[in-house]
C-alpha cells in the first residue's frame, strides 16, 4: 500500500506541527481508498486541536497504557470523538473517507511510539512529523501490518494539479 499526496499536504502537516510545538499537533487525513489498486489518495488534511486532557491520561493509565503523570500534550495527542464524527460526516458528503491520522513528535523522531501502536487502527495511514526546537525536520508515514506492528508506508508525491478537484473540508477547531 502507498499513500499519494501533494507537497502542499506535507507543508500543511508540517506547519500545523510547528504551530502546535511544544505540544503534539494532530489531525485527520481525508481521501480515497482504492483496495483494487492498493492505493490511498489524500485529498484534504483536517487540522484539529489536540484534545489531550488529564482525564484522558488517567483513563489510559487505568487501562495499563502508561503513567498519567508523564502523559501530557507534549508526549501524547487525542482526537475529540466529536471532531472525528464530524469529519467523517463531511467526508462522506463529498464521497470521501478518513484514510489516516497525522500527529507530531516534539523533539523526537518521526517513529511511532508504543502508545501510537496500541491505539492505531489497521488500514489507516499514520503520518508523523518530527519537530525539533519548533521546526519540522522529518516526516514519515506508517501503517500497521497483520501482526499489529508499524511498518513504513511509502509516500508518493503527486503534482498539485493531480489532486482531486474537490472543495476542502471545513477545518475543525
């Protein structure tokens, strides 16, 4: 599987990651999934606020997924379920679907953490932007394999003119 996107999509993710620094930034990837061609095509990047709170940290800690004292917005992200459902509704109206998630790793590599793996959904693309001292320095894409382990997923950069001619989704904030 590969994810096709434009340089503008990459720049949008990186800019949002830089803006969120020193916290993790996050959002959703909306586009088309073509199982026959084994291809995902990104149409829109939906920027979201990191909805991580102490309550989310406590809930994960109670389920054995970490120590709530060390889980902060600088090390974790959360997508509000309302934003997820609204994005999916808007995407469906345009014949699209959510094909993935992006988030940033402040002052860390663009490599999935154990928490990222535990909370990931199969078939989604997971773009991670590494941001060091407020500057995006790397961007990698990942997908879960059949053993629920992250593997690199290739990115195919398409010319901006190749992007689908669709109205962008409303940016949720």
